[in-house]
C-alpha cells in the first residue's frame, strides 16, 4: 500500500491504512480505518466530527536526547515533529483546534529497562495536547502489553486491543526425537 499523507489521502474508496513508526496519516473517507501496533511508542489519534476528518501519528521517542544528531530524516522519530505534522495536516484540511479531540495509545514497557521511554512518550503526548488545548477523550497507555489500535477517522471511534508479550505466549518449537536408522542418525 502506498505511503499516503495529506490531501491525496482524502479521496477515493474506504480502506485499511497502516500507520508505521515515524509516520502519520489523515483521511476523511467514510469507513477508512487507520491501524498501528505499539509497544513503548505512542500513537495519537485526532478527529474533528464537525469537519468529518481524522488522523493518526506514531512516534518512537518523545524528544531527542542531548548529543543526538538530528537531521531532517531522524525528526520523524520524535513526538514534536509527529504532533506538528498531524495537527497541521488536520487544520489544512478543515479541522479546528477548538473542535479536535484526541485518543492517546501506547507508551508501554514490553521489556525491562524500557519504562523510561514509554513514560516519556506518554507524558510528552499529554503535555503537547494540553498546551495546544486539544482535549483527550480517551487513552489506553502504560502497562506491559503491546497494543493494536484501529481508528475510524470520520466518527472518531477507536478499538485498542492489548497483545500480551510474555514468554508463555511465544510458541516453543518442538523438535521431533531423532531415530537411529542403521549407522545413520536422522535429526
């Protein structure tokens, strides 16, 4: 599926659109669903029911660390860039900050030591939305599960399913016992 953003995303038949890390999508097609999978990353879904428009971003890190080399390509990983891109595209296509609402998802801790990243991502998203006076109507954040998020752009409805990430959930490969055949052992 092509990586669409902006107004090219606004015309045509409904579809399922995957939002990958470091990207955002905006659409007003009736029935379009934006989808992503999150761990410590955060996705913000914005919608404006008056403008009948919605969008989603997916960012990896809240902000660059001191000493991080930041160029135009690496900006896509960070929350400030992701939020500005999404909000600007929404406004360009008829949404207004005053009537936008947000859902916030992700920011989990899937592995020990990752809590700092998820926590920083969640805090960044909340603070950014508060500064821009965009109300959060729903959030599902934190914990130690991955999430699959599906967001209907026109209605602002979302479904978030947690995906447990424990060792018990990972299937173990079963090696059939080897049987000697003559002087050769098959394995």
